[in-house]
């Protein structure tokens, strides 16, 4: 199944050049959303929702809303959990009587969690079902994000892509706690194990990030991990910078499927054409908190307990030599207890507030993640948003890959006698080469994206006829 949803906001000024928007008009945004089953899954457990406010009053109070949910717990059950989320959350969000957008977001995500949990209690087959949830609100408060799980929200601005959400995954949590580094986490902790989701428990901890500033030409993207498992942050940034939402969302999913499509992929791309001038203190500008000071007094009780243990052991030996076994047993027990207490009082090593800045190195024999395509690579971790920032101004690496992918897919099409217009493919290839030589990477990417779209369309049709819907 390949769902293609394209949207442009309603105001007629959307086709005009970017201009300042007054505080009494709805901002002008372009957006597109797509979801795809991938190349290995039999069912799509991802779901999404989009709601754009046509009136200023509603936008000022609530804002435009974009939601991505990645279900888990079996084919039908995972799909049910994510569908409940994208249905319940927007309804709750716009109906709630909340004091601000932050409270509205948090309560709406909690309402979705309760709806899933209630449904799971109705039928034993639904037990344990869950879903990730990433939701973006664009309002007069700026950009606010509600987040649970490992789906992601990005912002692209002036040649850099920023990850605005923290992955609630085992790997990221181990790095955050200082129990692994970005260099060795792949060796000790499995990928795609999440530590937080909606549904299984009646209560859920919701991350609310923001407010983030919003500027004309900003691009926001929400996605499930089916995309980021195969497409790097840098590549995502290059695509979002160079293509409009309809084209960029299509190319990103095509890229994920070209590289194996091991999971369902869902993308919502939102481009800001104009936005009111807001007096927003961006949360992404706040400094990192200092590292916590070490506990200076923690060593005192440890030393005392060890001293008691040593004295007790000595007294136990002395009393047994004097023929007093009952006293010896008491002293021995005291020694053991003192030793155990010394371990209890021993301080944990202090964990720095900044997470290690180093590239992740996937296992070389991992079939699901090519080192050249992992979005976990070449990134820095921080303890406050943006959690990772990557430069995305160099398109040459992506263009090289797209040229190779077009060549290999075209050869497969000839070998298998696909119904493809090879003359158009050749022309698109020439256009891309000429544009790249003229230092017009955006135009080159557009041509390559169109060629890959034509080739992947044939693959999707054959995928459907093979029984994978």
C-alpha cells in the first residue's frame, strides 16, 4: 500500500512569494503526507493525521496539528493502536479547555494513551498493544511538540537539519545515562527497542518540547523510524531543502524502499511560506545545564561501614578461638551486614550533562543498517533540543547515490521488461548531469527524483501483485 496525500493550505496568497504575515491572518504553509508499507512487511501499522485551521481564532488558540504514530504489537493490533491515536488525539486537542498549547498537547497525548489502554482491556488479543506518537503544533506560541517513542520531528533551517525530539529507545537512554557511548552503543544494546510508548500502561510520560521559533522557509518533518533506519539526517536535510513537500516526501520514501524498506515508512513535510512575527523565546537557544557536582560526603559512610566490617571480622575470629561460637556468629553477621551497607552507600560515578559527541558505528554484519545509510551516524547528541544538528548543504553525496540508484534500477527494468519510458529516463539523467555540472544541485535532485519515481512506481505495482499490500 502506498498512500499519497498532498495538501496546500487554503489561503489564496499561498502561491505568492514569501511575505510578512500580520497577527490577524493564518500563516501560509505547504504540506504533504505519505505512508508506505515498505518492502518486507505484510501490513502497514503506521498512521498519520493532519488538521489545518482555516480561521485565525482557532489557529491562535490551538494551531495547525500534524501527527505520526507507529503501531506495534502484531499486524492488526499495531494498526489499531496507531489508528486510535490519530483519531483520538486531534479530537481531544481541539476540544480541551487548556490554558496554553503546552497543556493542550500533553493532555491530548494522555487522552490518546487512555483510549488505547481502555481498548486493550476489552479483548485479550489487544493486550500489550502500543504505538509511538509524535505531534507538531504550529500556533501563535510557535512550534510545540508532544512526543512518546522513537518517531521523530525535524526542522531544517538555513542549511542545517535539527532533530527536535529525543528517541525513547534503549540505545539513546543508555547514552543519556552514561552507560554507553555513541561509539560503542551498537555493540552492547539492540536497535529499535523502545523504552516508552502509548497504550500498555494507564499512565505515560510525555515529552513536550518547545516553543521553537518559526521562520519563513523553515521546513518541519515528522516521520516514523522506517524512514530514518535507511536515510541519513544529512540526506533528509538535502532533500527537504531542495524539493517542495510533495516531491520531497515521495523521494524520501522511495529512498527508504530502495535501500530495503525493512519497515513501514511515514512522512509529513511542512514548509513555512509565511508566519506571523512572534515574540517566542526559542527553547533550542537555552544553554545546556552544568554537569552535576560529585557527592563529596558519599565516601564517609562507605569508610565507616568497611571499618565496622573489618573490626567485626576480627572479633569473630577472636571469640571463636576463646570458645564462644555464639558471639562469633553475631560478629560475623555484623561484618557481612556492614559490607553490604558499604556497597549501598557507594556513590555512582557522575554523569556529564552533555552526551558523547561521536559517530555511532553499526555492527559490520548488521543486514538492516548499511553504515552509509544510517541516520544514527555523523551526529552529535545534546541533552536539550535540538538533540542533534547536522549540516546539509552538500548535495553531492546524495546526487551520486541517486545517479547510481537510477542506473541500477533502469538496468533491472530492461532485464525484466518493465513498462517504463526509457527515453524519458535517459533525458532526466542528462538533465541531472547538466544541472550538477552547472552547480544547480536542486535542479539535479529534481530530475533524479522524477526518474526514481518512475522506476519505483513499477516496483510498487509488482509488490502489490506479489501479495504484499
